[in-house]
C-alpha cells in the first residue's frame, strides 16, 4: 500500500512539473513570437530604406553616364576627329579602370566608325545595326538615353551594358555614341551596400532583365526575373515589397523595390528573412524544462534504488516480494534515465542541473555506499 501511494505521489509531482513547464514554455514561445515579429518589421524597414538609397545612387550614376554620352555626341557632331577623340580618352581616364570597356561611335547605318579599343584596326566597319541599342534610336525622334540588357560585345568580346545616345547630322539621324559599361562595375556599386551575409541587391530593367546583382553576378547576365514579380505586374507602381525564395541561390528574402525617377530601371534590396519560430531551437526554454525534469529524474532513481534495496532485503529475510513491483521500479528508472539523458544532451545540462554551455563533462550517477549495497 505504501508503494502504491508513493507511486501516485511521484506521478502527481511529475504531472505538476509538466504543467508548469508547459505554461512556462507557452510564455517563452509567445515572447519569442513577439520578438520575431519585431525583427521582421525591422527587416522590412531596412530593406525599404536600402532600396530607396540604391535607387538614388543608381539615378546619379546613370545621370553621369547620360551627361557623358550626350557630351560626346555633341562633340562628334562638330569635330569627330581631334576634339571628340581627346574627350573620349579623358572620359575613360576619369572613370574607375575597367568600368567603361569601350566607347564606340556608329554611322547612320550601324557601322562602327570609331572604337576606343582599336581606333585604327580592322574592327572598324563592324555593324551593330541589328542590336536593340542602335535600333531604338532609329525609331524615335526624341533624343534620350537607351540602356540595354547585358550583351556580348562584337568588338570587345565581353559582356557589357550598352548605354547609347543618338548623334544628329543637321536634322537627320547620324548614328549613336555607345558606352559599353562593365556589369561588374554596377555590381560593385551594389556590393558596397551588402558586403557579407545572405542579403542581396539588384539592378533591373523595366522588362525584368538583370543589369547587375551584388552576388552571383555571372549567373544572371542573360536572365530575367520571373514574370510574377510585383514591379512587372503593376507598372503603375513606383515601389513595393514582396517575399520570395530567390531562384538564383535559394535564399528566402524580404525584397523592397524602387523605380528610378528618370530611367526605366528599378533597384531592389533583399534582406534575408528571419526563420519562423517553429524552425528555431530555444536553448533557454529547453533548459528551463529540462532542469525540473532532471531533478525529478534523480529523485526517481534514488527512490527506485532504495525500494529495490528494501525489496531485496525483505526477500532475504523470508518476506515474499512480487517480482512485478521490483521490475516496474527498475523499468521506470531506466525510462526516466533515458529521457533525462536526452534532455541533458539537448540543453547541455550537467547531472546537478546547472547549465554548462558547450562543456562535455560526463553526468554523475547516484551510487550506493558500501553499507547499503
């Protein structure tokens, strides 16, 4: 009878511990969910701010390239030999090395009449009349800058973003000035914002073509973003937000995008999204639940050892003890020891119930003195 009541007392204590742990666990999860929501809100604000900053930065960069292309076009109209070529040389020197791969000029049919790569070589005469950055100016009467998607150059043999501006001969179309911009130059400008981690920045054309990406640049030179992106589905919007797993690297990010005010481009900032709380491991909560369990397990084991010792003593003295009682206690001790060891492994607890982050001390097990054996 005494064993029966002892069993129910221990069971009741275990139930009370489990209820207390459950309540404490619920409070921890609620607090963690609140912190996760706050972190996600801050991530959204950060991505939006960076997207606007990138848009302003790219607006300035494209404005400088347009000014250069327009100035070169005007100089070529008046003095295509000496003044223009001197200005082209100065322009290449004023930009970072390798940022402008080539400055070229075509006639009205699309044949190259000047190239900074080889001004006097046989490459002159190569036609780009079928290229979009030339054809765009033959179809429009208004002078404006055209920005192509990354294209493999016929003269340079390298991937470049073609920035072109028309040349006039009187009132007629006389050709184009082409600035071949290295995509890595654009990518480096984006990479200055995100130097590490899983965050990313993008520069896109209005049709979704990649111009530059802060990471994995070479993998997107001839790609478009998926057609379901918000800025493609809603061309009337100037900014927006969305969450997606990037098909380039498989990272789940929160993206904020912003259109440039004067150019058909959009910048996007992608901040790595925080993982849902269900996917996280909270060591504090685990330790909080494991410490009461650890204490209960030790008490359970000591009680089992004392009961087993008592039963053995009674059997020796002639008392009849049912084997199922002794077996039940030892099975309970083994079951409690297995779960306790698992919790101790997860939460890095020592046998005494103290938290020991990263230590690997072997848990001590209760032993009987020689007098009790």
